[in-house]
C-alpha cells in the first residue's frame, strides 16, 4: 500500500509537524524523581519514539494543581507525577533534555498539563485526614463512600494561573506546545461537564468557563503563536452504554451530549485552541477512552472525530482534528486520513509496542511491526500497582535507560524449549546477540497458549500478534537460528549438546475435584479453545467454573458465538480480580448484554451471562450443578466501578461471613473448567537432575504461572544475560 499521505507535513497553529502521526499521552508515572524532575528513564523513553519517526510526541499528564487537589501529592509532598509547575528551576533540566533529544530527530513535543485528578484520584489522602476536592460534591471513583467537596472559585483560579506558569516553563525548556488534559473525567473534565459540575453560583457555574480561562491564560503567558491542543471527550456516552435506567440511577441522568461537546469546542477555538484530539467516555465506562483488545479497529472515530471535523467544516473553522482509538494497523490509520475523518492520527499503545512503527510503515515493512495485543497489563496495570509504563510485547519499553541489546562476548549454543511468546523472545534475543540458537516447539505453529486464546472472536488482536510473531521468527530463521516445529524433545536428547537451555514449557491446567463431575460432559478451557469451541450437540446450558479473565472471556464467547446460556461460578468476591479496569469493565459490559464489540453489530447477547461470585461448585447430580453461594455476595455487574488494589486499605469494604450461604441449583449440559494452572516444569527438573547443560533456566509459566508480560520480560532478561 502507498502510505505517503500519513507522511505529509502538517501544521498545528504555526508549528510544523513532519508527518500526520502523533504519539498519544500516556501517564509517565514513576518516571521522575520524588520532586517531579524527569529521570533518564523518561528522557530515553521519549527520544526512542522520536528516533522511530513519530512527528509529534505528547507527554503523559503533568498536574498543575498542587496545593489544591490533594490526590496529586504523596507523603512529604513527594510525587509520582513529573512536575513543571511553579517557579523552581530544580525540575527544568530534565524537561530541557527531553526537548533537545526529541528535536534532534526532527520531531516535535507538546507537554500535557492537567488540572488534577479530583474524584478519579487515589482516596488515600482522605484516609490521612485531607479533604478531597472536585467541581461539586462527588463520590470518589475508587471508594464511593468518600466524598469530594467543591473547590472554591479562588482555588480554581489558582489552578488557572498555574496552567499559565507551567506552560511558559515548558516553552522556556524548548517544548513546542501544550496539550490540555480535558477528557475522561479528570478534574478539567469535572469542571466542564454536567455529570460532575453542578455549581449554582460563581464564575464556574458556566461549564465552558474553566477551559476558556485556561486557554486564555496560556496564550497570555506564552503568546498567541504558542500552540494549544485540547483533549476532549465529545460525550461521556453513559446513557448509550448503560441504558436509561442505570443512567438515571447511577449518573443522575447527566452527561455532556455530542451537541454540547461541539458547542464547547467552538468556544475553545474562539479562546485560542489550535487543534483537538477527541474521544468519548470517562472512568465510568473506561473501555471507551482506553479501548481494550475486544473492540474492533477505530470503534468510534467516524462518529466522534469525523463528527467534529464535519462540524468545523460547516462552521468554516480551520482547526485540525486528531483521531484516536485503535488505529494501530497502518491501513486503518491511512483510511482515517483518506476519508477526511481527521487531519492527524494519534497512536498510544502501538508506539509502546513498536517505537519504530512510523519508520517501518514509511519503508513498507509493515509485517515487521510488533503489534500491541491490547492486554494493557504493562501500559496501565503496571503503574496502577506501583510501577511505571512498560509493555507486554516490547520488554524494552520503559526500560530504554537500562536494557540494551548488545553482542555477546562469547557465542554459545542455546536451546529454547517452547515456542510461546516467552520462548520466541528468548530465542530471538539470544540470536540477535550472536548466539547459535535452536528453538523446539512440539506443535506445528509458534504462539503457545495464545494460539488457543486467539480462537475467540473477541481476541482478534491476539490473533494478529501471533500471526506477526510467526512471520517475524521465520524471517530471522537461517544461519544461527533453527526453528524445530513438531518436535518434542527429552532431557536426554538435550544433554551435553548445548551450553544453555531455556525452558519455556508453559503450564498445565488444574482440574478441581467436584463430586459428580465424571457423570456429565466436561472440558478444560484451553482444550475447548484448541478445538475452536466445538460443543456437544446437546450443550445448551453451560457452566464455566472459574471467573478469572479467561473464564469470563470464554463465557461471553460461548454466549455470543454459540448462542448458549452460560453461567460463571467464581469463589472470590469479584470477577476477574487483578485484571486492568478497562478490559474488566468492557468484558462485564459485554457479559451483561449492554453492548457489542463489533462496529457493525449492535446486537447484545440474547441471554446475558449469569454470574455467581463468592460461590463454590459443590457437586453435580442428575444434570444439576449444586452451588454454595454467599448470601451477602455482591452484584458482579458494575462495570462503572473498579477494584481497589489490595495494598490500598478500604475501611468500608466488609468481609463476607463464609457461614452465611445459600444452596442454589442450576441445570447444566456441559461444565467448562477455567481454574488456572500449574507450572509445567517437568523437563526443567529433569534437565537439572542430569546436569544437561552448564546453565539451565525456566522462564514464564514454566517458572511461575503468570501473564504474557511476565513470560516475555523474564525471557528477555535471561537472553540478554547469557
């Protein structure tokens, strides 16, 4: 394909961008020192994407509301956010280094400034006696029992002034413009949107006013030629997602309509905004602004960016529109530009997965792109749990400062057993370092457990990743790398033939002991997926035992693809514990029958998936599954709320009394077991016992059951070490 249109120079204000590709803002959490000065980690992270050919980069959110919004600060006034506010020059050196590094590769960089977190901030300050703040009285997103009180007009004006100071600091450091963080339900959105701003008095009862004041303050401090991008959710889309009843009960029947969003954009243009990047949704339907793998490509570009673009044409407004939302396939990005739906395309996770996406597209090497598979474990869940942004499929993302791929001092003979994502990463990395590598895979295809997982329609991103993984490994095959498919090896066959053996042999499923299970058709989840979810003819009522993410994905897929009546049984108090909020909330939304993942298919499930949490499968008798369900169990279907990490104490969370249970019986034709697995380390133990090589390692699930993130990163770590 001819992708030249993606590489046309364009302007935002008077700032010339060398192509139409913009890196989306993604929080640079914990990429700074405790006072907020950018670290070498953050500098190298951005410079790497500039090297890859991105025209414009934007930083993650940088709060300007210290002293007003307590959720942006930590103990002793430290912060996990980078800072550029105030008059202190202590923090500026890191920002200057970022700008200089990016400019060296003819890329531009804008700083994303945010008014703070408000109701979507961590509730911890309240537990330490501080008063949480928002636009009006609002519930904390994580702990709804904690209220946020309205900020005073004086406090809001202080934030406005801080925007101006922060912007001019960025300009002095060499930044090319500002992006305002006005979407997704953060503080700026709270002050400018109906769901959260219910002020009756004062300057900011006008929901447009705060955004207008901020833009004018930046222009006053930095000059009219200093460009400003405004990031906005054209609508929160709460009614669209959940329906009238839930919309009124949970959200007071309030949201920004698309018409209001268009009007607000026009007012912001008059105030001086030079471009808009535009999406939909908020924290309460986080699967929209952070589209998980389940969505098809560009799930709302036409209705959102395209609608704004058309509105500007009708109003004779010449301001660029930036489209965002699953545009990682080059042909999809090109389609957005060719159809005139937007002037720029914005990529977030695709540039974490492969910083050289632009360069590879420009050179026609699209099959070499390492694609994001949408699990969001590295880019989001990592920093929620106290880490920093990284990437499941690219182990160098977020570690550009410390992880380097260097040639080995002495070439070694290396065997890798297992061709899943971890095994492929180990083989690839060892080969690129100059070792002689043989990869053994007992099946006829590389990809490991991801192959079975990709057999569900909602896992199309994983299917693409597996396909590209196969292609890229085959491209490397030759002198120094052998791919031995359909080849299961023993410890004796490997003994004394290699200097290093890396076991990436995955895991084996755990089969729970349920009395009577032998008397009814049953199957393990992975086995069912491997046979393309082929069901016995009589299987109409299916019970999935295990409500982790795999069990829930399979339950929805059986209901959607096979039109089965499905019930999920989970022993824990919640479904999908430990799954990133965007993915978890979307899957709950799908399971409860409120939406569809296909752009062309608005059909919800004929019969929503039933789910029992805090429930144990006791026995099976005469086609009936007997359950012991806790009487105080929660409603599992609340995708507008999230699970609090276990290291955050929630004093309002009451533990269930295990003695308060009820007996429930449900009819079943088939039982699917999705209860996890244990490390398949038999080969590793045998290799160690006979001392088959000088160095023997187990990586990924073969070491400890985990996710693709752990498998790929541990494999890369070992392969860079040998």
